[in-house]
C-alpha cells in the first residue's frame, strides 16, 4: 500500500502517468512528469505538457520555484514540452541564475528543447551519457544504459535508500534487468501487447523484467491507450498475486515516501 506522508519527507510524486501521443493529446492521463524530493533537494523528471499546471493543482501544492534541477530522459514532447516554463520557475522568471538541467545530447544540439534566452539563466546544463554518474544537490544518479528508442533516451538509477531505477521509454533488450536492479523499479509501460517496430515496453515485457529483478516494489506508469483499456490497476494486482511481489499502477497525483 502507498503510505501517507508529510511534506517534509523524502518522496516521489507522479504529476502525470500518460504515455504515448494520444493519451497525452486527449489528456486521459496527465503528462506532468515525476517530481522527486530527497534531503531537501527537488527535481522534476520529464516535465511534459501541463507540468506547471499539475504543480499548482497538486494537494498540497508543489512550488516549482523550489526546483534544484530538471532531468530529461529524452526529447519527445510528452517528456520535454514544459522544460522551458519549469526553467522559468526554477530561476524565478530568469532573474536568478540557478539550477541544473541534464538532458541527452540531441536534445541540446540536434533539436534544442531549451530556448536560447533561457540557457544563460541556468547555472549548469549537462549532457547525459551512459555509464556516467551525476549529482543535483543531495540527489545522486547514474545512467545505466542508452535505451532502444528512435531518439537518444536514457534510463536512470538513483542512489537513494531505498534505491530507485526508472526504465524510461525503450524497446525490451537483453540484459535490461541487470542494468536496472533496485529496491524500487519504475517502468514506462506504454503497450498492453508488443507492437513490432515501435520501441516501447509492453505489459509482458514489464512482467519479464519484474520477475527477473524481483524488486521490493515495482511501479507501472506512462500508459498508452491499450494499457488504459485493460485497466492498469487490475493488471498490477493480478501480476502482484502471480509473482508474489508488491506491484502497483501509478495514477496522477500518486505520492509515496522514500523511507
């Protein structure tokens, strides 16, 4: 069960659980990204469309001016659309040079997602590379591998206690389970059934990964239309019973403590 917690505690909050373009376009689920607060450091991962609004709608409200950093796993719109408005918030409208943004090289050079006038107001802009470690305040994370996706995309591993891995958008590939072992594993599960030629995890891919890793907790998120049709919370309950593991489906606004 997801525990209740105080605002002062370390936590992860799903500002959105939308995956793929049509769920995002229709806003059947929000596409606000994932907020992480750990030892008084605040970051947001993949602030897609509506991220700033979801901060304001959060109960209690989340103040984006308290951001210390932003991580983009890749440049697709459902992961990066609100990066500029979140930079504006983080830098107090551009009047205070602060904060760190980490993103893949093609999101910075090939098709820049950060507006030119905002680059100077960020204290540091860093390029993500696989098998490399990074820090934002008290948050330490590494990039286990480049994902299999049409653009440069990376998963994340956080050195929290408990440890947390995020398997972002990717096609299943051999060895992915070894790369993302952690106490808590978050998986972007777009499809119920695999779709050949489209580089996203299916529910059966997620089952295979979770069965191999056997984390203390697995969280399914980033749902496409077929996953929503099959009701992610029911799929998670069934898989939890089958594998005898704690598995939950994230929902918009879901928050759980890192304790």
